[in-house]
């Protein structure tokens, strides 16, 4: 499935900011057997004085930009075309949750996709007693790892409520879990913590999700959004699978990946610092548009 993706992130400042520096993880990459990036262009207005790109440990493209002169506003635009391949249907050859540890121990390499990187606590997601107990209450003995991933994801979907106003980017996963509401970032961090508590390696995926308008209504410009979901390692045979707890489904052809990491801190789309005074406003708009042949 071909998609055109357009993203605009805009910042405006009460007073001109000086020495603005941003680190962006917005440029998508090819993923074997999953997606092919046919074109990608990241532009900034005003044009930065410095711009450098490199690949981080997890294989994400990192763009560093600096403005030396004061700026009153910054606009970031991404335009990209993807060929998103349908996920192959697979049989469940994953080991039981109890047997998964032995297969993790068999993985001797420490490449960016080695499961060992995704078992220990990270800054925003790690085993916590209440989340581990929640996962254990839903996963039965002898359940395969793939079944456990889906079971935990469905349980979170059933018990949590999506609420765009309940949390912000800094809200701890424990707080969102205690209140049983949040956004996709919260759902994802909570599920990662639940899975790691069971001994299942799990990480964070940022990207785009195509959304469909209600029946009979036109598609709205800017109605799509950046999204987050979970990546879990379910054994040697199947490797990594992706599950979206916000929508209770495995990630499929409507999902476009931008970055992978242990949690949000590894894949934050925009991070930076500036020198100035006063407040700021920001906005974001995303379009994920199927390309009709």
C-alpha cells in the first residue's frame, strides 16, 4: 500500500528565542519486508544555520539543527512516500512465556534488535509491581508468548480509557495506569512495563497511523496524528511483532514506522533547547493519504 505522509509541527515564541537547538527523529527509513521509503524530505523554516544527520544506535535517522540568530517561530515539515507491505500471516510458533527466557539467553549478539536491550528497565518503562500483577492476572500458565502479548494488550484496551486531555508528554506511566486513562504514549509505556514484568522483551515504536473518517463523512485534512505502539520479541522463530494497545490490534498495513527504541526518550520526534523569555505555542498536523494507482 502506497501512502503519502505530510507532517507539520509549528512553534511560536512570545519573544524571539536565541541559540535554538533541536534534535529531530522524523525521517523514516526502510524496514526489510515491512516498508520501503520511496521519498522523504524534511524542511525547516527559517533555514537553520547548521544541520547534520546521523544514525543513532537503534538505526533511527537523527537530524540536529541550530539557529544562531533569534527566531520568532519555527516550522518543521516532513513529506514522505512509503510502500507499506501487508504483514505476512504467521503461525504461532512462539515458545511459552515460561520458556522464553531460555531463547533470550541463546541470543549472543548485541545488535540494535537484540532482545537483551529491551528486558531491563528504561527511563520511562520498566517492571513495576502493580503492572506486573496486572499482566500476571491475565496470562495463564502455558500460554504462548504471542498469545500473552495480545492478551495483555487487549486487557489494557478494555480497562483503560483514551483521553487526549488526561496526560502530557511528561506524565509517568505509573500515574496513567493508576488512573486508567491516557493517550497512545501512555498505553504503550504501560504495555511495555507489563511485558517486561513477564520477562518479554518490549520496546517503543513511533510513527503514523492512517485513520478513516466516519461513514459518509469526508476525510479531514490534518486529522491523522503521530502514533505510538509496542514492539515485542516473542522468540527465535517469530522474532519481533508489533501490537497497538490503544486500538487492540496487531500493527498492519495502516501503520508507518518512523523510529524504534526502548521508550519515548529514545524516539522523541522533537527535542531541544533555546534561550529566551516568555511562553510558546505549538501545533501539529498529520495527513496519511493512500496513493491511488
